[in-house]
């Protein structure tokens, strides 16, 4: 060990200089960084305030925002869109416009009964077998017309129901004064 070097006997970590105090240039950088952060925060606050004035915040005023009441038609359209009821609602509209779509003569004798959304089948009941046959012949053209109005693939097929016959009041299984098979079971 050298006597002239007092630090020669001390460990290297003890000889290292202590934390350096920021000098003038470093102090200026720290102050500049702090000023930029404050300016950015003020800018964000001003932007939020502008959005609030434009209706993006919680303020209420003369301008329209999402909390205002809706017209009935707009509320129903929003509900239909949110729930995914576009196709059933459109088919319901077709059922209301049935005479304009198929014509007055056919509409007097054939009435849409229901729409199966999964199968995309429109069920139509007719009051006579002649009109049911006529509707079966027109079915491909009607499917094309309905798909044109509702969107391609909305209706895949039209199922035509034949008219049901009148209730049987007399026959081999009827007794006079009977109300039918249900009157014998309790």
C-alpha cells in the first residue's frame, strides 16, 4: 500500500463520487419537461371542455345530445337495429302491404299467416284450392319480388296452405247431442 495515496486502502465503491447535483443545463431540461407536461394537461382539459360543449360530455344545453328524448319512429328504428329485428320487421311490413305486392285479386283470397325466420319460409293460407294452385304457380316470382323488397335471401320459399274443410257435424262417430270426442273424458 502506498502511503501517499490515502484512497488506495479503501474499497472502490467508497471511492466513487457521490450523486451529482444537477447543473444549470440539467435544471433547465427538468424545468422544460415539467412545463411541457403541465401544458399537455391543460390542453387535455381544454379539449374535454370543448367536447362537453359539443354534446360529448355530461353538460346539458340547447344542443342535442344522447340524453334527449327521441321521436317515436327513431326510437323504434333504434330498438329494431339494436335487437337485430330488421328482417322480421321488414316481413311484417310486407304482410301489411300484401295487396300491393300480389295484387288485389290474389290478396282477397290468399292471406300471409306467418314467417319462419330460421327457415326463411313465408306461410300463406288460401280460401280455395283453385287460389292455392294459382299461388303455387306464382310462388317463384313472388319469392323474387319479396327478396327484392326485403333483401336477397330473406324469403327462401312460400308455403301454401290449402283451405281446411268445414267441421264435421255428422258422421259415423257422432252421437246426437254430442259435442265431440271431448265430452266423454271428464
